[in-house]
C-alpha cells in the first residue's frame, strides 16, 4: 500500500537499523570494555614469567579460576591470562620473586542478569524510540501548516484558522467575487437564511484556466467570513490516502461538521471527481469509491449547519455529472483570464509590494499582456523587481516591467550569443517583414516593439504587437490578416534573399492553428459553412482539439487550410513587394539598433 510507503516505512526502516545497532553494541563493542585485551597462555609460561622477573602485577580471579598478570617488556605492558591451578606454592613464589609483584585476589561482583538485560537492551531501545519520535515529529512540522491527525491513520489535512486573505487581495474577477459574497454572508449569519427557509448551495465549483486565482478566491472567502478553512487537493487525496480515500472523505466531513461554520476546499477536484466510465478499466475502484463517498457526504450533511464546500478545477468537462447536479456543486463560478481592466487591477495589487518609479504606466503593461493570467502578472511584477535589483536601482521602472513581459513571453536575453552578420541580416528582414505586413493591413494591432536580440526561449528576434483596446471578437478579415502577418517574416526572406530558412517554424505553427480553427470551429469557410468539425477537449488547458468528422472531410479541411495560408502568404509577399524600399530602410535601421520602438518604426514608414 502506498500509504505505508509514505508515512510508516521510513520509521520501520529506522527501527530495524536501531535494533541492529543495539545488537552489534551488545555482541561486539561492550565486551571490549569488559574484557581487557588479553593473551591466553598456559600455566607453565606464567610461572616462567614470574621467575624471570618480568611480571609486575597479578590478579587472581577466584570465581572464574583465572589469573591475569601483567608483563613489562621494554616499557610495554602486556596482559596475559591463564587458567588457575591448585597451586599452594604460588603465593610464596610471587612473594619471593626477584622483583616486586603486586598481587591480589579479586572476587568480581556479578550484576544480576535482570539488571544486565535492562542496561544492555531496554535502555538503548528506549533511547532509540525517543529519538524516533523526535524525528517523526520534526518531519511533521516540516510539512508545514496546522496538521490535524485523522482517525486511526496518520494522514493529514490542512486547516487554517484564518487565511488572512480577503477579497481585496483578489483583483478583477468581480463576477466571481459577487457570486461568492453570498456565501460569505451566509457563513457570517446562517440564521438570516434559515429563518426564511432558504438553503444555500452546498457547494460551489470554481472553474477556469490555471493561475487565474481560484485557490486565492477560495481562501479569500474563508478570510472574509473569518471561518476555518479546510483545504485538500485532489491529488493529495489520491496520493496520501490510497486504500482509504472513502474513509478520509468521511473523516474530513466529520471534522468539518464539528468546526462549522467553515469552508471545505477541494482543489483540483478533477483528480477524484472524474467521470465514472463503463470502460471497465481496472484500478478505478478506489477512485470511484472515494467519489461515491464524496457524493454521499454532500447529500448527507445538513446545508444549514454552515459547512460550505468549494472546489476548483480547470477541467470541468471531465467531472462526473453526479457531482454537478443540484444539491451538490450546483453553483459553477467561472474564473476566466482577466480582461484589460482586470489585468491592470491585478498588476496594481501585486505592485503594492514593490517600490515604483513615477514613470510606471500599468495600463500600458496591461495592454501588452493580453492573455496573461493573474499568476503570470504576479510573476511579471516580481521579475521587474528582480531586474531593478540586478541593475542596482532601488525602484521598479516602466522599462523593468516591459522587459519582464518579454522575459515571460520569450525568456531572458542572450546578449553574448554569437550570430553571424549574414544571419543577423536575415533575422532583421524577417522581423521587419512581419511588422510591415501588420502595419499595411487594416484590423492589425499596432507594432509596439521589434527586436533582434536573441532570447533563451530560442527566439532569434520578435515583433511585439499591442492592441489599442481589448477585442473580444475576431472577424474573418482580421483572422486572415493575422495569418498574413505571420507569413510576413518568411515572405521577406524569400523576397530579399531568395531563400527560405528554418526561422519561420513558430510562425508556421501559429498560422496553421489559426487557419485550422477558422475552418473547423469558427465557420469561416464557404465550403463547410457553420459546421463544427472539431471539438475542444479541455478549453482551459491549451485547448487541443479532436476532429469530429469523416476522413474524407478531414482531407478537405486540410485542402482548405492550405489554401487560406497560401492566399495569406501571397498577400504578404505583395505587400512587401510594394514597399520594398521601406523594407530595406527599416531592416537596415533595425540591424544597427537591434531594438526599435513602434514609434520609430512608424516614423520611418511614414517619413
Ligand atoms: P489557480 O488556483 O486558479 O490556478 P491561484 O489562485 O493559485 O491560481 O493563483 C496563483 C497566484 O496568482 C496567486 O497566488 C496570486 O499571486 C496570483 N493571482 C492570480 N489571480 C489573481 C487575482 N485575480 N488577483 C491577484 N492575484 C492573482
Ligand atoms: Mg489552484
Ligand atoms: Zn517570424
């Protein structure tokens, strides 16, 4: 069982080692202290030694019938032992020896066997057990949090008396906060609701992409309501409680009921709440039992007691239907990627922790980070602060923030990467190709920055476009223009150098994905009209799609995608042909400067 492996096994190993050590001590080491190192000789040798005058002391051990004697040879003392014989002459012989011999008769005290046993076995054992307890307690401490011990097993659930996080710490996400504030109110004052006869939803499910603040929101609910927060993540459930998932669920709810009002938060619930399927895969019993127990508990407990269950997932589509029916997680709270306003607010929340220069413009940063999650933005602020320190400044400037956006997108600058002048020239034309095609089309986001400084992500250069304001819809024309812009880099290489390079691999990938989506999902092709030809598998995690059509249709889709890209590519080449002198002028300028701003770019283009 895995559980044994995780918690008990190390202790068992420890005890085995401890007992081995005690045994070794008893059989090998302790006897060394008791029995001095002695050489056994016969009685005759002993008498000879006495007569030769080398013996300095003699000890007669009456009980064991042994005689120990010490011989000094060249200043070195050696101890010998011999069996005692019935030799009445011995005392005289020692007394009359040439030299002075100290001789005594020793009757050694024998410890009682019981005392011996206690000293050599029980005491060390107690010592090691004590040490083991100390270790395991330290181990538990290091695992952090307040640890509650559950039932008979030593599995742990984390509970925080107060999370200390409030809604103010969560920027944006106003709809989610509004939906959750009712729960906060209920936890504050359940009576208000029960008097009228209203029952609040027992559970709310937070769904959204990673890093959008689901965990943060759950903590904020507990913080606002000032109630204990039981939290466990689904994966921990699976990992820690193998073989006892169901029992753990029961325990969790029992503990929560005792601490009510409180919040039970199950993070990553998809790991236990996955659809029960009929595929008959073995090994799913365990998870199904855990899920069944969860369902039973959610039905069983009295919603008016004040236990609210929150759960979070970024894969709602794989959750078991039974979890989502009324009376369980009947409330679904979307926690989406932040919009422009949301991003600005999140940046401000995280910027409170750092010292800012006056030139910082959060709106500009928010505009340049479309598609970034809350976690990304928190990361950007922190990267900017780190950069400020690296540059020896005491404040974060706008350029720190801008640079850290690029670090998040493309990785760090590789200032000392060696690129040959010829390649550098190709890269410059490639990037200006993108920028020119973008600038010469309607519905394209303005160029913000062009750079040919290589990045650790492998990008050799890139063109950053920043929308003026946020678009929620993409028109067919804008989508097509976007593809044309993506092909602009390669188009410039072909036009100027009459060759193609591997540098367009990423552009190709993006262009194909967009063209494909236009055909299969956005209904933007004449041939297929409004037919869904692909289904999105996990909308919050990258959104890879599965074809939902016949093989014949699939090959027609491919034809369509190819023709869209070909058309866009042609358009890009034509734009560049029409503006060839600008292309040369801009590329040369970029080669010299390595990084240019959108304004510089527009000035040359229009000037
Ligand atoms: P999720 O659980 O949705 O994957 P988290 O709640 O763990 O994401 O968020 C990760 C981190 O991102 C948070 O600790 C916080 O620093 C930051 N973050 C995300 N969303 C927000 C937000 N709306 N406001 C402030 N910070 C946020
Ligand atoms: Mg989370
Ligand atoms: Zn490119």
